C-alpha cells in the first residue's frame, strides 16, 4: 500500500531564509507525487507535481521539488521564504492509472518569523 | 472560469442526523473526488466518481455514500452522524481519472454536536 511520511510537523524559518520540507513515500511502482499548500480554513492549492521525466520540477510561487527514487523522497524547496508562505504543506502520492485517490501525508506547518 | 464550488461552507448537525454536501466541478471536468480532513491531519480519500460511476472508495463505513449527476456535480451523504465525523470535507475535480491534476474546493466545515 502506498503511504506518505512528512517527518516534520512544524518548521519555523526566518523571512528570506531558504526552506526545505521533507517528504518520503512508499509505493511499489513509479509514483505520481504532489505538493499542496493550505492556508487556514481554505482548500488545497497545487504547488507542483511529478509524473515522469526531469526529476527537478518547478512549481508556482517559486517552489521546486526534487524526486529521488533511491531515497524515496520528494522534498520541497524554496530559496527565499516570504511571510505569505506561512501555511500548511501537504505531500501526496497518487496511484495514477488505478484512479485518482491521493494519499496525503499529515502535513508540515510552516511559520515564518520576521 | 469558476473553480470548484462547495456548499454549504459551514454547518452544524446533531449526532444521529443525516447530512448532504454538494460539489460543482470545474466546467469540463468529469471526475469528482471527496476527501475528509480531520483537524490536524491530511485529507483522507472517501470516494471518486467519473462519468457518474464510482471509480474508487476509501476506508469509510457504509454510512458514507455519494453520487454524481449528469451535469457532473456530486453529493456526499453521511447518515447517522457521529461526533468523529466533524471535519472539513473537500471536493476535488479533475478532467478524468488517472494522472491528471486535481483542483480542490474550499471545503465544507461540518461540526457534529
């Protein structure tokens, strides 16, 4: 069965500092991987996705993520964090051909300090 | 273009009651999925519908049911509500099943008292 682990429940970074949010997955085949962001009381917004091809994917709002098959990881990065990036971030894995049931991690809450 | 719309945005129900949540997908999208997000957790998959047929079901009791209408809108029904059903219910629409991008609505916040 597929699963997603986000090891960090909370992360605090200073505005302007770099950010890396960790995501590890467990899946037998090539996974479809996603990062979503959720502001308080809001729905989910897709930041980026990986289906195949180049393992470094670019997303919206200056985010990028790198798929590393050998480490079963799909970490999210941003070189310089803005206060507006404070939110909950979810990594998800999809089963692809068997439907579109996304399996989400428990999320990482990002706090940005001045 | 309108995004995924869900109604109502908030509601409060009493234990044992029934609730119906509604979702309208993005125009042209034929697949709707439902997720339950309990406070402090990631969303959990409940159902996926495509072309009015159920294509996937998560690990939820039979009290949960759904359907999709000819215009691709969808309803999620929950019977015999329990306190533990209190959550944010999210609807996601996509053009089809498989590796296509899913767009989420703002959710319906259900509180069971």
